């Protein structure tokens, strides 16, 4: 019989405040969360990060995913002691898929060395709006075909190193003029435009079976004029799951971002998201909010607003994903590859070969 509380907890990946395991995180691990996300605030030296991820995994006593945003450029949570990564725009300007895969493997090897399992990269948003306040140089460029080719190659490189990639931000955050960290963006484009531009890289990622995909807190009016993609059945269930045939893990962007938190109750977000086909909810800062989210999933199933079968399918996808990518805590650290000559050489080829 399904243990509702434990099953609901598996759907949450959570953040915490410090550089060591604290009581808030211990409580969430004890409850059974499926993942922990690392931010710059949690990172000291590479050796300290290794000890932190090892302590988290040991405390969990089950397969648990440690995640991070390590895209390159301005969004690189791991800096001190790690290879300095250019923004993805540099890779897009170069245009070499082989080098994109090599760069992904470099990033993946360095994450694996410190106990990270899951990278929230690559960004597959198409950079069509020069006034976009949040994507810009994080994008591989303005050509959907190039973004698709290079993004899938980068994801393959991460997988070569045993790291789970995550294509983001479905169905496309590149043409917005608002930052979803601060407010709720809306895109008025017709479906034909979305199919031709925004969706093309994600269609390629789905076809390539990239194992996870992050859904944006953006309203796509042609698909669902009322709700952001992250809690829309039309977007997640209808477009991503059914039309694109995506069978991997679907994760929301952080539920504490103002795009979602200022407009919808957390309980409604997780209930609608799970019913739509979301598998993982990110709660990146506040332990109490993560507990509320878990409780909301439990109540939604108990009251029949979400079926137990949908929860079971989400848990099965999460646990299958963890079985593939969540490595056990390493006994000893081998940090010799970090910022090493071979890794620097890959970056030097990329930076030195810009047109």
C-alpha cells in the first residue's frame, strides 16, 4: 500500500541555508525528500562541498539526488577551485556540437567529483528578445536549430560523466521581457510561432530522451491563458507529455519565485502541477514551505482531487531517475580533475575559437 507521506516527500527537491547539514534539512531528509539543491550560499572549498554532499547522502540513507545550477557564465554556483566556464552564448557562437559534448563532460566530471548528481542545464531557451532580463547570455543563441543541436550535445556530455542533465525552461523563456524571479511573465505568441521557435529545442530534447526537463513559471496564452506552464495541464499534460511524448522527469522551477508565489497559493500549485504531470517540485529556500507542499500533496490525494495513480506514476519516475543517477556517498574525495589542464584546454578551445 502506498505510504502517502513518504511518496509525497519524494516529489520535493529542497534547498537550505548554510554550508553544513542543519536541523531544517535533517527534518526534510527524515521526511523522505527526493533531492537537495545546492546554491552558492552552501559552497565553500571543493573539499568542503564534497563533505557536505557526502553527509547529506549518508543522512538520507537512500538514493538521493544532489542538484545544482551549473550552466556557465553568470549562473555557475561552483566557482572557487572549479574550471571557469564561459556562458552558453559563447558555445552557441562557436557552433561545434562535438565541443559542446566535451564541455558537458567537463562540467559533469567536476560535479561528480564533489558528489553532485543532477545539473539544471542546459538552457534551451531561444534568445529572441534583446530586452530579456533573465536569459540573454544563458541561451545558446537565436537559432532554434542550433540551440537544439548544441543543447542536446551538452546534455549528452553531462550524461557521459554520469550526471543527469535538465533541459530548461519549457516551453521557452527566451522571448519574455520580465524576470520570473520577480514577476509573472506572459507570452502572447500564436501556437505556430511557439512550434517554430520556442518549442523546437525541447522537441529535440524529448526525441533525444534527455532525462529531465524544467517547466517555467510563464503564462503561454495560446496554450493556457490563466495559469503558468508549471501548473498547467494543457502545457505539461497536453503538450509535453502527450504531443511531444516526453516520458522523463518533469521538474518545476523554484516555487518561491515571485512569478508563482505572488499569484497562487502553494497548495494550488502543487495540486495542479501533480495533476498535470509534474514529478518534482523545487522549494529552494524555506523548509516550512517544503513541508507545506508535501502536506498539500497528501491532502490532494486523500480528498481525491489528485488520483493515487498519478502520485504513484510520479514517484516511479523519480525513483527510476534516482536509481540511474543518484550515486552513493563516496568514501574518499578525488578532486585532482577540478580546474585541471585537460578541462582548461577544452574551455580554451571554445573561448579561443569564437568567430
